[in-house]
């Protein structure tokens, strides 16, 4: 059994999905073949990180998502190391 932390980030991710920010950004910027994380998902991850109530530098971005339910927040197949 693997336990991962979700806290209030699930609510934030749900609101982002409901508003459609990821799809809109992907339409405007475009997606490249072979990329694991789309530009819209990166922005979603940045919003989640910003509202995660921690003050860590951006170079520790992937460390923020370690121990969190990344697949639940960002989508199936996405891991903290992809960010």
C-alpha cells in the first residue's frame, strides 16, 4: 500500500480542470509530439505549487510534488520527476 498526500490541492486541481485552463493554454501554445507534460499541465502544476503554502525556490519544483498524489492531481502517467 502506498499513501500519498493530497491536502487541499485536490480542490485546487478540480477548480483548474473545471475552468479549463489546461485546454486553453494547450490550444494557444500548442503541444509538441513526444512531450510528457503539456504546457497547460505545467501551468496547472505551477498554480498548485504556488497555492501549496510553501515558500520553496523554483529549482525545487519537482521536490514539492514528491509524496503527493501527482497522478491524481495532474493526470495518469505524470510523475514528480517529469516536472
